[in-house]
C-alpha cells in the first residue's frame, strides 16, 4: 500500500485491486467517487481516500474493457466513468437521464442538453 498526498491535501492510499474492490463494494454510493485521473476511489474519512494504484488500474481497466468490448454505445446508454462498461437508463426525468452501471453499481446523472433527448419528456422533477 502506498500513501501520497493529493494537491488539495487529502491523503490517498493506493492499494491492490482485491483490497480496493472489497472496500468499494462495501461502501455506500455517497462515499464512492472518481479521481481526476479516472481511477475509482472510496472516501475512508473526510481527509483520506482509497484507490487502486495507477499501474494496477491500467491493467484492470484493460481487463474490464475486454469483458465489455468497445461496441458503439447505443441509444440510452453511456460508458461508466468508474469501470468503462455500458450503463443503461434507470430513470428519465424531464431535464436529465439517470444511468446505472450493472457491473459496478455506480449511478450517474447527465443532463439532456449533453446526453441528448427531448427536454420536458419523462417524469417531472419536484423541488
């Protein structure tokens, strides 16, 4: 395990894939995030994060993408920012799409102005 500091001062623990994956799967969704370099991470405390080592992530990402070949993403699909697999629409709201990754379980929300779609169609958001 390596310990480094991020530019914002947070402590980053970089670990093996098996240890990271166990923590990632056990973590609630609000503690999961993606680092600036594209690696998935888990917030351990307000000052520390856990992520796979960059060299490990490069190998694991290739393996994950080989399991989910780079077929063109179909309509109502996006690529998961955490693992790269195809995400499907979980919910359509009037201004956004909510996508869910079936492989890693992450959720992403994209505006229809970016992801496409008819603005106003779908469920109405409540404020």
